[in-house]
């Protein structure tokens, strides 16, 4: 009996466990998934928590609810990977051997990487919304905040869900309008990029929306420190941005396990072949989702598309066949723009977001790079799809793992 071990029971790891149980013979393979956590979070929902659009109970469920029958869940902390001996060491001293390893440990915020970000002001007037606790604490703050300088800030790229800070800015605009205090709030969007997004055509559309909503964009801001005492952020060139309320996306980093194992890059992401998802660490180690260093968005849709291709490549690896180099970096993301509307973008390694229709060419019903109420409904519907289909490894109709060019205006 051989062992296939998955590190991490988040979106990517749970999806892989569900897909692989359908493809591997349980008389030949033991599948185990290791994660110290007990709660599975619907992380896209963290965006809605601060504005009281979702309740906490809507974005969390027990982690074991989604682990398929026949897969062993080991709820312990990982110390490190022993690459040479094909073993996982747990912090309690237990050793778990593997024949194939899938790294799906994700990415987390690292506010400690920015001088002054952590301190007495953390979750008092400096908040994140990339964690359940941060989003919930920010909700409590926004309920009683009466206005001032709201600064929405990105520390550095890459980050999980690159459009989420923009969505927060748009939803904040809508939220304060509905409260009747938009005229008392100045909103600034501070980014290390030279525009609103990583892709030029999407940036053009998103910059326009920022201007339309009277949200000031401050580009090319590379943060050095947070001055909590004087309520300002400072970049390496000495530029300062004052705030009354700072909503920041701190540096994102992969798991410390990678650093302890000596296999990660400077941000603890795993060097991975961007087309096959086999790591460059060792042939029997694969990686998926936010844990990789591939130049694709760190988003749930990407993990979903990767999972289909990685499942096929795991089977091919076991059978001794050449791996398929088919993952094209496909991502599609709904971008909430406030007031019951959203944009949809669809792109990959070689194609940036463009206008057109999705998923059916010429029909839609979803429009690309255009605000619509239908796109907003699609965003809300994704929560049901996530809990009931995506992480359970069920096929989502009409959505391909690779990007289709049909119906798009290149």
C-alpha cells in the first residue's frame, strides 16, 4: 500500500482529496490530508463581513465535513518536510511517510513583515480583512465609525485574490453612501503597482471606476513602515499618507513549513512548473493553489482549474506517463463594484482580461469587464457553488479548466 499525502485542507487540498478518491484505487493508495485547523473558511466571504452583508456563520463550517470517506484527516501541526527521505515530520514527533506529496498549504498575511504594523493599534484603527478575526473586528469598527480618512492599502504583490482590495474600496463607497455619511469619508486606494490592477486593460476599466466613485488612487507606494502614533504610512521614498482608519493587505507569505524544509523562495512559495504543477523540488512532490510560485492569481477559481489538471497528472505520474503541460494560468474573478453590481474578468498567462461574454459565446449571460447586476448575482451564487460543488470536487458545468477564447473581444 502506497501513501499519497496532502498538506493543507483549504480550498486546494480539500478539492484534491475529493477528486483523487474517485481516481485512485483504495486498495493501492492511502490518501491522508494533514491540517491542524478544525474550521474551513469560505475566504471570499471575508470581503462581505465588514459591511454586514454576510454573517460569520455563513463563511465557516467544520473542516471534516468536506473530507471524503476513505481519506484520513490528521489534525496536527506540520514541522517540516524531509524531502530526501520522503517523510513529513509533525510537531508532536510523529512521522508520516509518503510516496507522493501534494503541497496545498496556501498563503497567509504576515503583518510582522512591515515595521510598526503590529502593535497596540492593530485591530483598533489598523485592520486586515483577509482573516476571519480581522474581518469581524473591522465590521465592529465600521458599525460605529463616523468618518474621516479611510486608507485601503496593499503592502506588496503577490496577494491572495488581487482584486479583493479594490472590491473593498467599491463596497466601502456604497456602504457609506447607504449610511448617509459618504461626504464625511475620504477614501484613498494605496498600491505598490502603477495602477489599479496587474493587467493593463482591466486597470483602465478599474481606474475609471475609482475616479467615478471619487476614490483617490495613490500608485507606486512601496511601504516602509506604519506610524501608528501619528496615524500615517510611510514609503521608502519618504512619501506619507495619513489615515484615521487603515485597512491594509499586509505582505502575503507561504507556510513557514517551506522555510523550515528549505524548499521555498523568499516568500515561502514552492518553486513549481507553471504548466504541469509538478514542483522543481523533487519529481514526487506537486503543489497547487496559493502555495506555488507560479505567475497565476492566488484565487479559489485558479485552485479549482489547477485541480482538474493536477489530478490527471498525478494519475499519469503513477502510471509512468509523461505529464500534461496544460495549465494555462486560467482565472476568472467577480469584482464587486457596489450598489448591487459587479464586473467579471477572465484571463490566463497570455491573455489579459477583455470584454465579451461568459460562459457562452455571444450569449453570456455574464458580461466581461462590464458592470451588471447579473454579475453581482453570480458573485453571490458562488458561495453556494463553493460549499456544494467546488471543494467537493464536483464538475461545474460550462466552465473549463483552460481559458476559452470564444466570445471574447481580443
